[in-house]
C-alpha cells in the first residue's frame, strides 16, 4: 500500500472510531457528546473520503448501515446455542411455586441455604433476535424462528441505530452470540401509525407487530425508516473471554461492549422482593417509553442456572410473570354518540362487560366518526377492547366472523342526540359537532364542569354529577349562574346535606379570587388551553385590553396562530358570551394585576419547559406560575421542541425521554437559582 493510501486508511479509521463513539454516547448512553450538526459533518466527511476510496470501505463503517439492494429471500441461520422460550406465571402463586421449585432442588444438591437471588427484567414486547459478532464486528442477525434456526435478517438489523456495527473495546471477543429484543418505542409507534393513516396505509395493531413486521422486510431501506430500538438481555455462544459468574455480570459485560441494556433491570433477593418489583413495574408500565407485558425473573448465579438446567423448551431457572392482559374480546351491545363541551360527537360502544387491564369495562370509545367508519364497528360485533393503565378503554378492531350476519352500518346522526340541533362536519376536522352551543344540555353541563375544574376556577365539590342535577333542575344555565346559588337551593338536591351545601357555597365564594389566565382558560374558548390562556393573560394584562381594540392583534401573542385568534375573537364578539363575562365579573370574580404581570425577560424567556417528578419547594401550579413569570411556556409532554426539563423527586419517563432526545435537564434547585437571580 502506498504511503498516501496508508495515510487515508488511518484517517478513515479515526473518523469511523470517532463517529462510533458518538453513536455510543447518543444511542446507548443517551448522553450526546456533540451537536447533531457537527455529527452530520463528520459523517459527510467520512462518506466523501470513502467515496473517493471505495476499496477502503469496511462492512462495519457507520456509512454501511443500509445495504444497497434488497435481499431476494430470507436465508436460514442455525443458532449456535438454541434460543429457548420462557415458562409463564400468571398468578402470584405460580411465582411462589417457581421459587420453591428452585430452592428445594438446590437445597437437595446442598447448594443453597438462603434466599435465591434473581435478576428482574422487564419482559419487552417486541421480537427476539440473535446477533453474531465475529472479531468485534456484526456478522449476522437472525430471528428466533423455531429456536434452533431462524431467518437471516442481518440487512435489517444493521439499520437499527442502537445496534453497534462494531463492539467497543481494544480487544473484542473472537465470537459473541448475543440475544435481545427489537421493539418499537411507544412514541415511534404512534408517530408511525399516524403517518401510515395519512398515507392511506394500514396501521400496525400494536408495537409488537410493528417490530416483527419491520424485521421481516426484504428491503432494508423500509426497515431503516421504522423507529426501531433494541435491548440486549443474554448471551448464546461465545469465545475469547471469560464468562461472568452471574447474569447481572453478563448484563454489565454486554453493556461494556456498547450493547444497549434495558435500564430498568434490578437484582432482587427472595420471592417477596420479586413481587414488590412486579407491582412497582406494573404501576410504572404506562409511563415507560416501551411496551412490556410482564417481568422476567432469572436466577442470578450462572452455576445455579446450570444446576437447574433447561427442558427442551424453556430454562428451569427463569420465568416470565405476565401482567393481566390489556386486550380482551367482548360483544358490542349498542353504539351511542356522546356530546362533549365543544359539541363534538364521540361514538361510544356499550359492551357486554369484560375484565381487561385489571378492571371491568362496559364502555369503550371509538374516538370520532372517521374511526367508527374505518373500524366499521356494528351492534353485535365481537371486538377487541384495549384498556391500558388509566387510558380510556378503546375499541381496537372487530374480529371478522364471516358466518354471522352483521348488524346495520352506523351512520352519523343528522341531529344531536341531546338537543336535536343540527350536526355538522367542518372540513379538516375529525369531529362532527352539534351546533346547539349552550342550548345543548350536554355542552352546557360539560362547559360548566370545565369552568369549575381544578386548573380553571377550581371550585371544589362542584363535580359533574352535581352539575348534571343543577342543569336538569334549571338552577344553573351557564357558569355565571353558579355564583347565584344558595345553600337553600343546594341542600334540596339529592344526596346533599346542609353541611355539604354550605361547603360548596364557601368554595364558590373562594373561587372568585383567581388569575386572569385561569379565568380565560375557564371560559372554554375552543383550542385555548392552559398554556395559551397564560400567554394571552401575560400579553394583555387586562380583560379590557383583550376585548378592546388591542385584542385585534392576537396573532402577536407568542404561539397564537390565526385559527386560535379567530376562535377568541368570535367568542368575545358573541353578545351572549359578553353578557356572561360581565355577569361573572359582576358576581365578584377578580384577579390581582400582579398575578398576570408581564413576564420578566430571563434566561427562560420564550423557552418551552416541562416539569416532572414531585417538587419540594412549591406546588406544581405555583411552579407553573413562576415559570410563566420568567417568560417560559410550560407544556406537559417532552418532545423535540422542548428546551428544558426540570426534575423533582422520582422523575418518571419524561426525564428519561428528555435524556434520549438530548434535551437539557436541570434539578429543582438549579431552577430556583435561576428564578431567584
Ligand atoms: S430471556 C432463556 N429476557 O420473551 C431465556 N426474554 O417468552 C430466553 N423477552 O423469546 C429469553 N424480554 O422474545 C428474556 N428480558 C427478557 C425478555 C425476553 C422479552 C421475550 C423473548 C423470548 C420470549 C420468551
């Protein structure tokens, strides 16, 4: 090789290593070391240099993730060590029996005196894969298949950014067969399905199908566009290093090779700790960024694993403790349309009650008329119902039964089921709406409920049940009427004693002292959420300004576009709304100017901030107020457009997500330092 070529080879090596290090920091540690633009420059430089010297391109170069041409078929690959399955535990007792089996057997062998130590890992809901690294470079990737052999999906697995094409370290092992789960994170799944629907393609049923389907593509450029991730959880064949003597040691070793491990694994001792971890993760399940369907418990000592051995199907030293199913089958008994605060009609399936996701479910939403048409749900259909955590149960899809005669197609009603006003569809909107406005009892009730809700005027005790009674008894027609209620009127209502009535009147009185932002939010103007209401309040300072001449320039307020501006102007132009606003002010609703003072210019001005975890110095609402005063916009969810995440104690998945997205995270005290500057 010439001197010049040698020099280029060295330069390529340095560039590749540097990119691989950045990939590792970004994808595995979730702690990026350089800005995206700088990374792109390095990659471009490498591409250019490789383009000029094609003979120096290596298979594990970061430019070689997506192969050029699709494969014609999937070749068969024999696993060097079989990929076993896991036995399941569905009840606590199954887990206790599992622990007893191991303890008794090892006791017989004289190998155990105390409680067994296990590694607890989330059971990831994706597709199992086996990867083979030879001399540190990714050589093969295969599906589980029948356990002994699977399909060659190397071309697709190479496209997953968190799969290293080369293992880290100076002395990579001669051979490493490594096992893991490819999955589609929840946010990627939602994003992907939205896009699929927009493009008229079929969405995936769940993240598991999405992962498995994405891996079974002949064309790797298709897989490359799917948001896939991987967590590794075990080893097959290996050569060139000493095997750790615990499973936790194996996980740490894999991690040191640059292989991504699920961050939520833990060592637990005794079966009662296993159950504690199971319960803890079940609560955390909804907020995790990836789907899990249970917990895998693995005996930590490799020696004990070997003593326990395996059947041909599954190891005796591990078990999968499954969570209750989140999807079940049931029958649709009827379909109603519910009317919400803004008149939107939501189709709701009334069901034969079914136990799903840990609760009895008899209603499930169909979201909107388009969803109902797309899913074509009819009375009498057998459907899959999904209830995940606190999310409203939904109809996933119908189960086709060709033999049975189906009910009639459900059409959008022409008239509102509550007030019989016309139902219209506005172009570009998913919802069909009742045009009845406050004539419609349903909208009336929901808007009064919104007015009194916690983040609006916060009238404690004035819940939806009470509001329904008040409206049905014609005691309240709109939010302003709340302030005319007397103890006498209230105590005549069902299930209402004098004491409760007095308390409610007291709470109504208390709600009169509020803030301009809360008041605006409480009015329930279409698309004016808390954040928008706060921005408007900070900008205009007074209601007179907003309702007067100045209010015409609403688009000047940060984050307000022409549609929201029009909604606000239409609201205040309506004489009925004007009357209600003045009636509310006459009733004594007030706010001090100081609470809606123009924000100070600070380091956070114009920044989008997310709060997570419990704060020790103030309530969440106070923190929001303070952030608004610093000129920041506070949102609930972390996304690419977030600028900063403030973390209190026990932060959940939001902090994790921020870390993954490379968004700045600061502690509560660091934020207070900024605030008190
Ligand atoms: S260990 C010999 N660990 O569950 C042990 N499997 O039912 C084999 N899975 O095919 C598997 N998360 O796809 C293991 N942390 C985890 C897992 C896990 C998900 C899947 C894997 C396997 C299936 C077995």
